[in-house]
């Protein structure tokens, strides 16, 4: 069974902008005179940083693919002959598509869960890398989410509707 996951540049950029905006609203710089100021200009990754977002998005692609077993990955059609014509910007290679070959007894109900977890991983990875130098403590928070999220993805991918049968072992 083939399962396709598509993460668009624009939707992921909006998710990262939302995460960093919410964080920036809560972070304030305290000045010596007792006043404080929000760190919106420093922490928010918006459209102004499109080149940096693109770089981190590509790093996140590579990181996701390095954690998913090669048994599940399928060849993805190239941008020269896209099979999904209803989506825009394939010619610019802006989006991330994963074609997965799932075993036949994989519960289809897990499609959305895997999709959500992969999107969460991509968002957290980009936020982590963005905040590494700007706010190291906040970057550690995003980094701490990465391992549990990818472990959740792995555990969802190996589930089956029919449990494995084991032959009895004799002494």
C-alpha cells in the first residue's frame, strides 16, 4: 500500500512563524532602567528569512529521511513529471514529499497520526536550528521534542492489524 505525505513550503513556514511568534511574545528583554521589550524582531522567523527557512527545511528533510527505515521509502516522482498536478510549485522544488510503501496489514487510521507527527518534527527541527544562536534555552526545548516525536513515528510505522505469530519454543 502506498501512502503519500506532502509538506508544503508555505504551510510549514506558517507553522514555524506561529511557533516562533508565540515564543517571542513571551520573551522579553529587560533593560537596566527597568523597562522591557518583546523580542519579536529577534526570534520570529517570518517570510523575511525565506532563504534561511529554505536551508533549514532542506536539512529537516534529510534528518527525517535518515530516521525512517529504507524499507518504507519509495522512489518519489521527479519534478519533471509530477503525478500530483493539483499542487502548485513542483517546478521550484519547494515542497517535501515522502512516498511510503506500507505493509498491507498496516492500519490506515495511522495515516493522519504519522502526518501530524512528521509535520511536528519538521516544525520543531526548523525552530530548534533557528533558535540555536538566538535563544539557546528555547532551542533546547525544541530539540528535546525531536527524539520522542521521531520515535512515535517509527512506532506508528511498524504497527500491524494482525499481530505477529510466534512458534512455540521448545527447551
